[in-house]
């Protein structure tokens, strides 16, 4: 398992492709974006968490100097686990994890080939086993949603969390 930083070419997200002759722009984009391909992997959830933990370390969220920073990092790791697990259980497995940071937030994206629509179970019953993933995502995140892959099967489930102060 590798938690090293991917190359700049692998870091670019959709619509963020750098132009030829602009290595500074690509380098700057790579600073704020991390991409992990998950297709055909085993141990996907721990791998996604380790990858995210390394990104948080690289970005100065970890090791956490304050309780707020520690809580923010733990929330990110929990949401990554829930989104990747949801893709494993209900969408045939995740294909990719994308992390995008800005000064005020962190956006997580999990791409999968499934056609379903994730949603928190309603009514939510805390004592019931299982089915809490999207409820947790809804509670911890500033916002979350689904982007469809046009006329092809698949989607991107995204969530945004506040950056620690």
C-alpha cells in the first residue's frame, strides 16, 4: 500500500487539466488536489483512510495542535470511510477518491459506477444496526450531493467539510 503523493498528472480533477507549458499552475493545483484510483483494489476503506490521512498531514491538518483541528481531521476520515463504504455496499465499489482543499473547506468526491441515489435512512433510528453512513455524512458536512455521469451509469458522491480554524 502506498500513501505517497501521486504525480501532478494524477492529481488533476475533472475540468482542472493544466495547459502545456504551465508547470507552475499544475504544481499549484497538485498542492490542493489529491486523487486515488480504487478500481480493483482490496482493502479499499483502510487504503482510502490512509491516503486521506497522508494528505491531511501534508496539508498541515495533522498532527493536530488543537482539539478543533483534531476533531476536523477525525470528521474528514469518518466521512471518507462512510462514502467509500457506501460505494462498496451499494454501487459495485468505488473507482476513485478525490480530495480538494481550499482555505475554508475540504471537498471529498467518491466516483462509482452505480446508478443508485444515496440518501440518509428516514426515519433515522440510532439503535438500529447499519444504515447510518449517509446520516453521518449529512450531520458532519457543510453540504453533500450527487453528480451524475451524463447518460452513462455512474456518479460522483461529494461532501464538503469546513477547514479547521
